[in-house]
C-alpha cells in the first residue's frame, strides 16, 4: 500500500483527474491531492508526471516492499532533496527538513562556489551541502534496499510547425490560457495577482478574476515599474497595492532571504520579491504570477542574438547569467577546481538539442537550468517563507507544448520578443501594454550598494574571517573598489560574493 510521506504543490486539473481516477467529491484540498498522487501512480506509474498539470514534488512509501518513490514536476517549480546515510535515506521538499533528521552531517560543498560565481545560482543535482542532492525536474526516483534508481520521464522537446500563421498561434495560446485559468483556483478560493509593467503578469491578471494587483516600487522613478503596473490595473479595473521598497528595508532583509532560500542566490530581484511576498501575504494567501513565459516564448532581449551566436552557443552559453570568467575566479578563489566548469554542466543539454535552431537551444538551456535554479527556487522559497502560495498559470505543460511548436521567427524578431504571446495577450490588453518593451524586474541595487549609507555590511563581509576562508581578500576588494570607483558593471560580482558570505554566515556560523 502506498502512503504519501512528503508533498509540496498544487494540482490544477484536479477535477478531471478525480473523475478519471474515481476519487470522491468534497474532499479537502490536502486529502484530494494525496488521493490523486497515490491513485495516479498506481494507474500510470512514471507517466503520471505528464498528466498532473501544475507544480508538485512528493515522496511515496510502499509498505509492501519497504521502498520509496520520489517525483518532481517537469519544470521543477517545486524542489525536492534527498540525502543518503548508512541507515537509509533522508528526504524533504526543503533542505532544512533533512538537516533536523538523524544521520545528517552539515558539511559545505565548497566546489559549488566556483559554479555560483559564474551563474549566481546552483545548477545540476548538487547543493552547497555535501551529500544533499536535488532531484532534477522531470525525474522519478526509487529507493529500495539502499539502491537508488533515477529515470527521466520528461524533457523539453522542440518541433517547429511552419503551417500556422501568427494569428493562429495566438488563438491557440489564448484558448489554452482560458482553460488553465478556469482550473487554477477553486470556486471558494480568494486569489490576488502580482503585477509588473510587463506583458506576462498583465495577461495573467486580465484573464483572472483577481480583484487586487500587487506590485513593488521604488522612489527612483527611472527604475520604478509600479507606475506602469498601476496604469494596467486601472485599465483592467482592478484595485492596486504598491509595496514601496527602500534601501534600508532591502539590505536589512538579506539575511532572512539567504536563510530561507537555503542556498545562496545572487539574483538581486529575489530580495525585492521577498518583500513583495511579505506585503502581499497580508491580504491574501494565494497569488498569481507570470513565470515561465519568457523562457517558453523567447522573452529575453539577449535571445535576439541567437542566430549570431549559432553553433558557438555550446562553447559559452550556460544560461541567463554568466558574470565571471574562469581566469577571474582563479584570481579570487583560494581553492579552484580545474575540472569543474559551468559549461560542463550543460553539455548533455547541447547533445540533446544539437539539431535545433539557436533560439530553441538557448531557451532549452534556460528552461532546464535557469528556471529551475533561479526563478522557481526564488518563487518557492520566498513565498513559502511569507506564508504565501504563488501559482504560475503560464508554467504548464500545455503552454510549453504550444511554445515548443512555434517557429523561432514568430517568437523573436529584430523589433520584438515574445511575439506570439504578445499577440495572444493583445486580445485582452491594449497594444501599448501587450507590446511594451521588456524591462525586467529591476532593482536599484546598482546604485544603492555604492552608497556609503547602505554598504557597510558589504564592506564588513568582504574583509571578514569568512571572506578570508574562501577568497583572496585583496582581489575581491579590488572588484569592490572598482565598482565604487564608477565601474557599475561590477555590481553583480560584488552582490554574488556578498550573498554567498551572508548565506554562509547564516548556516555555518550562526546556526
């Protein structure tokens, strides 16, 4: 008999699954999803992962043969971790669940720092805790008699279909989003929505019944998207909440963010998102967000360079961020591993997609690496810490299925990105919103961190005993001084080093 031992997620197509799996009506959400997971595995085995739409990770225990089954959703929206001991396996949807179990030994996996300094997050199945592994997206793992077996049940595949017009693709996207939005909440649930100045969150809000939109803003009008978000909310006749983020609030919450992230994350927007989650959780416990669309539909401006990069991508493109080269890391790290390079972690992806066009190669890498390692990690950890559940309607196998068939030229052209998605969104949004230039989730950290009023802890960390343990302090301070001196491009390097030092202090000094 199967028993659900650990679970995190939301299964949005539960009505259809309950009918197909003969699950009684009227169950609580917790019991309903437990029944779905158990009966879906009994019926479909590993194929269940492509039949459950939404986000999930779980552990099942089979008491008949004393075995475990672990599974993570196709895109990795929900994390899952495990740790082998002499006596058995420890597991959980958070690392801290594992850390409090008997048999866990806290040891730093220091070689990941080398990857982190390039990518600003971790990728692959290793974590910063020695022996704690991530189950990667689209995988199912079994554990029996001390033996682990991992199978991949899904991976991104791209099969462009040139038979449809742009408008036909937009129609298919739009009708699918309608279907998903009808599933993504129960009738009795109250849901609000995150809203930036961009098309993704605006489209989700327009297609939802959310009465409130929530945005983050700054006093600096040059980087504040909340004004654009307010305009969108007004057009859609929704109420609007603005969380004003000050530099004082931003820097003061960094230790909270690094602790709850469980692994260091050098994405500066994560701190702003954490504050946004805390603010939003005061009014609702469920919120929509627009993650997934950029990677599926070609949303980042750098994707316009795909054709120019061509086959050369496989020599350097490791995902959305690449902030330090190997020579620079050799200069600043006290311990450097010559045989542990970021590009090696994506070689298997390039071997899978060598037949694809350059844009599809880039988005494939970002779907498998960047989304899981940065975007979804941030959403899961910061929302969970705030007591908020974030649902991402555009992160769905049915949405990806459409995106995987749209030819590259209908995703990105010289003037615009996400062309097909924007065309779909224009059915419910004015063109000035649907086709607005992508700004990204910007944070004024580039300026704030150079200000002596706010950077005292950065300076202290760069000259601390922790810094001495891992870095050539003179070299990292040279990077910091150059940044203060006017080279604002160095801010990402400074921030990535700083967030690692804060994270290390939280997990290996304070606790």
